[in-house]
C-alpha cells in the first residue's frame, strides 16, 4: 500500500524539480542576455589608447590560444604551422587585409562612428564548426576591435553569426586591466546562470 502511494508522490516531486530547473534555466538565459547587451554597450564606448597594430597582435594571439587556425602571415606571427595547399583551398581562413564593407558590426549598427583604416581577418573552423572574424579600425587617439563568432551546424548547414563581447572583454583584460575592471563593475561581474 505504501509503495502505491509513493509512486504518485515521486512523480509529482520529479515534475516539481523539472519545473524548477526549467524556470532557473530561463532566468539564467535572461540574465546572460542582459549582461551581453550591457557589455556590448560598454565596449562600444571604449577605444584602446594604442595603435591598431598593437591591439591586433594581442587579438590574433588570443584566437590562436583558443585553437582557431590562422592563415598566412597571421599564422606565422603567432607561431602556428602554415596551412597546407589543400587546407588553404577549403578553409575560410583569410589573413589580415583591408576590411570589406558590410561586416557584422556595420550591418547591425554595432559600433557607431567607425572611421580610419579598417582591417579584418577570418580564422578557419575549429573541430566544433566554429570560427571567428576579427575586425579592427583606427580612430583619432586609438583603435577598436570587434570579434564576430560564426558557427555552422554540420547537419543542416545553417549558420549563426553574432558579436562576441565576452572575447572582446578578455582582450580588454589583457591590454587594459583597469578599463576592464571598470566595465565589469558597471555591468556586474558574474555572467549569470
């Protein structure tokens, strides 16, 4: 008799736990979205008080440390092995060159008032079907950098393209720790969830 009563109670308890976890997960996702929006806004108002070449070198190193394959002179600059001719043909990796009009930030209005010389590079795919586009431009008295995350679903070939402010914050921590601390304190330091 007791076991017959325990089964419905266990089912209700399992449903309550599932509902609680679902609500908590949704709350974490919402907190992450708010953090991302605030972080993007803070980063949009920051320019590195350094020449673009200095910032670019560290941004390339950051991508290489995360195992994103770089092409040509970018791979050489960070000590990656050069791509074979076959890899160069099939890889989307492109070495640093002049940025083309129509990048993610321009299309979405991400960083306003872009001026000065602009450059970009594309990494190759990692093992998870992910890669990055790095865009940078000089401004009077400084420079700016933006990382665009690209992911391709291998089953249906859909792609996702989004700005990655967390990687931009990581670069800021490396190059301007005080500025990064100010940004983090203004948005709250925990990514939530």
